[in-house]
C-alpha cells in the first residue's frame, strides 16, 4: 500500500522544495558594454574607482528597502564576521552568500563599486539601499583574484549553498 503511494510522496516533496529553490536562485547579469571601461581600469592596475553594472536575473516583488537601524548593526558586524573565516575561499563564499541573501530580501544597488588605492590595495563593494538614494556599503572582495572569482560566481545559479546562512541571518536580526 505504501509503495503504491511513493511516487505521489516524491511529487509532493519535490513541489515543496521547488519554490524554495526558485526563490533562492538569484543570479547576476553584467552589462559588458557598459562595464568595458571599468574592466579596463581593473586590468590596467591603475588607482581609481568605477562601477560594474548588473541586472538581477529574476524580479523580486517582495523586496523592500532595508531599515536603517537594521543595516547599521549589520554593517558594523559584517567585516568581523567575514574576516573571522580563516581562508580567502571561505571569506569569498561568505561574501557570495551575503550578496545572495541581501538580493533576495532587500533592494540593492544595481552596481558593484571597484576601488584601487594609490598603494595598490583593491576592494569590491555592494550597496544595500535604505531609500531610493541612500544605503550602506559592504566589502565583498579585497584582492584581484577574489574579485574575478566573485564576478564569475555571481553569474552562476547555485541554490544549494547555505553554509553561512545562519551567521548572515544574525546580522539582520531585529
């Protein structure tokens, strides 16, 4: 009797998980034409800043502007959480999942800001908006290898990674 119902059980289980996967699947599409000058700046290794413009692959009708008090706590705790992971790979993975989590829940800027200082140090930042014109900036990558890997990984559909989710959720907890 139970064996006869197994296909239905798997169908129900599959349908339960499908909306979760679709909701968690946020990929980024970079505008190659608009970003050409920024990529040139990155490759030439000259001091300066530029923006890498992107579009999210899916519309998210339930995203909202983040509350300022919520972000002020998260922006002060985020650097310590990210740097607490001992390897560059873990820090990058944390940043990717932070971006995904933020993009699923909040309005974010449609660009990543690249900065190269006179001393050669680099960083790539994302912005979470608290209003149409304001928000907070978060460091995603702080070396060239991480930046290239981050840009590549943001364009991939990876719905199963959630290793750092609990830590990220704590950043935004009321």
